[in-house]
C-alpha cells in the first residue's frame, strides 16, 4: 500500500438528533455518512476551502445596502409601521 492509498480513521462527535437527521438525508441519496464525509473532503480539496458559503448573509453587501436604504427612508418618515409579533 503506497502513501496515496493509506487511510486514517477520523473520529468526531455530533449531536445525536443531527446524526439521525443527516443519516436519513444521505440514506435517501443512497449513501452512508462516511461516504458523504469523504465527498465533503474531496470537494473541499477541489475548491480549496469549504464547498459552500459559510458567511452570514446578513452582512452581505446587498443586504447592508438594503438596510441603509430603509434606514434613510425611516429617517425621512417614509417607512412603514408594523405591529410587533
């Protein structure tokens, strides 16, 4: 077995309910959790980072611009009043 085919065991803890739910998701796709994790690892390597966006979209440029626009409207009295939930 050369270096490229050696395997290591990785162990980590996740919430039991998360485990149940994610296992259910991947079973519907016909794969198990270790296979899904390996796909995540390969895609992370391919992408050079997370294979999805991990940033909070609240702080996106488009949302900050929208909030600034609404704040200006509110300052001018052009905002809408909504009852609190």
